[in-house]
């Protein structure tokens, strides 16, 4: 992996490489949440498989550097990325049409913790963007760790042409409270919000079919309505989904899969059907919101310098 520091000329070269590679990818989507344990990786992996099933070429970048689980869910845990001339990295391909990159592919010991500060994490993410031979893709889905810190910030600041973010939450009040911060984070940084997914939304009893609200139902939808962002759908809890992830198989690809697979396929279809005109419109709106926030910050700073007077 890249070192912690890089001279100015090398930084410029890396930025050019990132742009060249990202220009070959039609849509780049950040999957995030302010709360841990809500199923961001579940949503990312299943959306990727559903898009591949629909004939799209998809890449998945796992930026959860401290807890990379994408490889296990795709059934490629223990694989290593191939290199060429010490510069180019080649993604692991779990199935035709799908390319995956994760720090876990560079670790010889799966039990070893990654003890990195911010600069090292930034260097790793930039290297994944610049040095990986992604090729021509319809989608690049970026899985992130919880919160609004180094990893999502590194992606947003270094990935040109980011299409938008998907916010994952459960209906539980504490998850919704933290996920609202991800909506505000996206807006503050000028990232269009494609919508909110309410994951683990109820468990249907296998005996009586009664729906049990283990983590609540409807909290994510209410959050989306309150914050004026699209609601993409609710994904119920299913034991079979968890078993498929543990086994590294594609749950959404199973013809007889249950309601969670149906919901995830519908979300993938919605994302895939978004028109370029609509994406351009919400991008322009996101930039406008960011510009207004930047201007408000400047006025506040000026007032503070003047003793609280404009």
C-alpha cells in the first residue's frame, strides 16, 4: 500500500490517474450511515449482485478499512489482488460482471487489526481509486464504515463525478438520529442524496406470519419524509439473507428468495432506472445547497472576527 506522505508532483499525477479511471465509470454511489450495525454492507453487496443480474458491469470498493466484510459476503475471503509492475492493482472478480476491491485482499492474517490514523487511511483509499484497474463499469458502489469521518470524507473529496449517496438506517430511534447526520453530511459537502433504505425493517414470524418490529418499522421512512429526501424502500429481516451472506452466496439472485430479496431487487431497479436528467438536476441542487452553507459559514466567521457584529 502507498505510504503516508507523497510529494506535490506525485499528488498531481495521482489525481490525474483517479480522474482517468473514474471517467470510465458511469455512476459512482456512496453507501453510508451515521450508525454502525445497520447493514450498509448488506445493502451494498445485494444491490451490486442485483445490478449484475440485470446485465450491468459493477465494481464494489470496500472502504471500511478496520472491518472489511465485503469479501466474505461475496464468497472471496482469502483471495489476493494481483499486481502488475508494482503499480496497477487488479480487482478480485467473484462472478462475471463484478469487480471487488477490499483491504482484506492485502492482509495475510484475517485476524490482524488495521491500526491506522487518518493519513494512512486517506492514502489507501486514494490508491484504490488511482491504481486499481477498474476498467469500464456501469456502477461503482462504495461501502463505508459508520459515521461521517475520514473514509467517506476521503471518497467525496477525491472521487470526481460522485453520483450520489444512499443512506442506510434501521427504524430504531438511535439509528435514525445518527443517520440524519449522514443526510446533513451529504448536503453540507454537495453530494446528491439518492435516497434512504430502511433495513432490518420487521421480522415475519415463520409460524403465524405476524410481523415483529424488532428494530421498529417506519422510522427510516418518516426520516426521509421529514428531511425531504427519497425513500427507497424497507428491507425486512430474514434468516436466509444472513445465511446467504455468511456463505458468500447471492441472496437476490435466488428465484425463490423471500421479501428481503424482492425489496433489494426493487431498490436496485429504481436506482438503475434513474434518468441522467434527474441526476443532473439533483446534482445542481446539491451544489446550490453547499454554496449557501459555505456562504453562511463565511458570514458567521466574519461576525466572530468582528466581535459578533456583521
